[in-house]
């Protein structure tokens, strides 16, 4: 049984764009699509008489949201299986729970009622920083959303924390039949950049060689497992968040790993992932790895 792509819906325009993107992704992967609306109403049911007009109004809104989203997905991709649910929880809690039985969670960049100027809504941020499985935040320009670049961008992290992200990227590139750009950013400590130019050049070469060796370690097994995937390797000097952000403008998806420490209840999202979630020019995938 294939686990579904689970999409958080709330009737907002960003969530409807997420539905469109997820419908296309479900069709590519041959996955069912599950649309979930998190409603707080039943947690406060003592605030109004059971079955009263307020309750009926909230139920009608919830039904309209999930029904409209499902109809939109069916019109776009009639071949996919679609299910819907209204969950009596806040949106982030509902999605995090659904994520235990999902191929991936998909959210829009902002939700209903959130300030228009927000770069990323609170639900997307919490889900991306806490989920046990991959989270896709649908954002970016029209070319990235449409998959017009035929290119996936993978930010290569450390082998101990980035293995699941690498596997996700290879599978996605094979499914789409597109190029996989793998980027490892590297930086010299400030003290190595000072002094004589020749010594500074030697230090740069050493750090670049280390970055290249790390790519060898990360990619070796997956390159053999996915021989049809066209891989382009890049080692680039600079802060990883800035390097990946600049390259996201020519990608259909940018993928990074995230460390999940067992028992830690706070938001677990590094600076690179945080920057991309707020500013990338294409959808962003956060793939957690437990350490």
C-alpha cells in the first residue's frame, strides 16, 4: 500500500497552490492524495451549544474547504485517488500526526488569516521543523512551481545527517527525468584567508578538495542505485544558505536535510533550511534524519 501525499488545506490561495503542486506530484509518483483541514472547533465545543448555529457554520466552512480543494485536484489530475478529512486539531498538530502515515507532507507558504507580508506562515514553519518525514513547502515563482527548469537542487550536508535527503533527491530526479544538481558549499576560516596569497590559495584548494571528497562519500551508493539520473556536482565557496538561495531561481525543487534529535521538542531547523523556507524561488523540501 502506497502512503499518500498529505496536503494541509485551509482555503487560502497559497494552500490551493499547494494542492495543485501536490496533485501533479501524486500523479508523477502514482500516489494517492489526502487533503486535510485542521479545525479547532471541537476543542472548544463547550463554548457554544452542541449543534448550534456557530457549530453548523464552522462545519459548513470546513466541508466547503475540503470539498473545493478535492474538486480542484480532480479537475487537474482526474487519474489520482483523493481523500479528504476534517481533523479537530490545530493545523500544525493535525499535519504532524498525519505525517506518520504519509509519503510526505505538503503545505502552502502562508495560511488563511495570516498577515500578507509574512514570508512563511507559522504552520509551514512548525511542520517543517518538527515532522518525522519529508515536508514540502510550496512557494516560489511560476517557473519553479510549474517544473519548467527540469532541474532539482540538492544542498549536500554532512553524511551523518544528509543521507535521507540525498535518497529523496535521487528518487525525485529519476521520477521527473531531470538533472540533479548537487551543491556543497565550503568556507575557509577567516584566519586562513589572511596573509600571503599563495598560502591562502593552498588553503582554498584544501577546503575545496575536502568538499569534493564529501560529495564522493554522499553520492557513491546512490549514483550506482540510480544510474539513469544525470548528476552535476558543484563545490562552491560561500555560505550554504546564500549559495543555495541564488541557485534556487533555476530549480524546480530545492532539497536539504535537517537533523532531528530524539527527545528534543523545540524547532529543529538549521539556518540553511530556515532561509530557503522564507526566500527560495521554488518549492522547498526539508528531509529529516534522526541522530
